[in-house]
């Protein structure tokens, strides 16, 4: 990968050297519209391809996948790990050390979502106005710092305040990356990519249990409890990865240095061809159009139906296993297997959704 300074050397619309020989092959033998009624459709489809065939297109898609998906998946893995590790911390003794009683743990877990929900739309507006390689790593640094400082809380009130700010700073990642992927892939290609990205949450669940099992053994070091070490180490990992993301996250296809000039132009044109009626600039009226669209609100309720069991599972599964009679360290490990199955089926559903070009049934 190259740094963002090198990426900025390209204009927003870079000069492109088109292979004239390939273009000539597509234009030298015009179709006979009189005998083939659909010939003009194929002709129009070919004009923007610049002679790039489907095999070459798949090769370009693989190149996009290797340069885009691993990084954004890692970011979401850390995001989900940081928001759900309170469940591992509870089993590691946080409730006892902070003297939490009654529903105080549930309250601390739930307040995360208050500002998280409120900040998602404003965050995506800012992402639209700023560069992804600046906005997304910036909020990542912010939540990494909050996560790190959670290791210093000594009371229920401090835990609640930290969780509120964690929700605020994490809010922009999931909607931001979902929008970010739409700037690189056609609509019929996005489901499997979003599924791969989203599956990082299940990997985080599996990885979180194993990591918590190892970190918990630091209990007592530097006068910190084992659960505090979980917050500290996972928060520091997030900050370090965010620093790298500033330099290794690509903004747009038009500035992607891992693509050749011909490939950049092809990716830009195929996206235009896929969404000819969609605006690419920001306007406040688009926000109100989305707020008034009943389909958006229907998806809100569908997504709520998904997230309620997801977070109930991630925040309480270590405790449930622990109360079945297993010791805390064993409960951390046994919380891993369900996430492995979840990862497999998340990706599988995304692949078939794109293949069948259907969203609703899935």
C-alpha cells in the first residue's frame, strides 16, 4: 500500500490513458439494430467499458476486495470488540470491584446506544463532506482513547459516563463504512462485501472471548484488575490500528493508487452506469427525503429486530455460561463457538443475496 500523501498526487478526476486498440475493437463493427432489437442496449453497455472484458473486470474486483475489505473489516472487528467487551469484563470481576447492584450493569451496557443512535446520521453527513481516510480513523482514535480510559473507572457513575462517550465515538463506523463500500462497488456487488465486513462482528465475539481469557491473567499487575486490563489493552490496540488507517485507507476510486489509470476510469464509469439517477453530492434535502421515506423506517424496525438479540447475546453470553456452573476463564472460552457459526452464515447469506439479486427475503 502507499501513503495518503502519494494518493493526493492524483486529481479527483485523473488523466486516463485509454487503450485505443481495445476501444477500436468495440467500435469498428457496429451492430445491426434492424435485425437485433437489443443490439443498441449492448452497444451502449460496451461504450463505457473501454474494451475491458468480464474476466478483466473480475480481476479488478479482486484487487478492490484485497485493498478495501481487510482494513474496514479489521476496523469493525475492533469496534465490536470494544463495545461488547464489557460482557467479558463482568465475568472477570468488574461487577464486584465496582460494587454494581441490581440493574446497574444492564444500565451501563444500554446507555452506549443513546448517543450511538443519535450520532449515526450526523456522522455520515460529515463523512460525505470530509475524506473517509480522515474521518473514519479520527473517530477510531476517539473511541480507542475512551476505551483505554475505561480501565480507570472506579464507580458505576464513571462506567456509565465512559459508555455514553464510547457510543458517541463509535457511532460513525458502521454506517460510514457501509456508505464507503457503495463508493467502490455496484449495488449488486455490495451485499456480499457488507456481509464480509459485518462478519467481523462475529469474529470479534469469538476473538474477544479468547483474548479476554489471556488478558485476565494480568489481574493485579500495575494495581489493575483483570477486567481493567481488558479495557486498557483492547483500547490501545484500537488506537494503534487507527494510526495506520490514516495512511493506508483509500478515499475514492479516482485517487486509488493501487489501480492503473485505465482501471480507475473503468471503476468510476461502471459505478456511474449502475446509478445513473443517483446524486453523488451532499444536499440537505437528501437527508429529509430519507427521513420521509417509509422504506427507511421499515428497515429501522427490521434492524432493531436483528440487533436486540445480537447485543443481548454478546453482552450476556459470558455471564450466562458462567452461571451454568463454569468458572470465569472457561466461560470466556466457551463464548467463542457460537460466533464461528454466525460468521459462516453471515457471509453465506450475503453471497446468495448478491447472486440472486434479492435483499428482502434475506
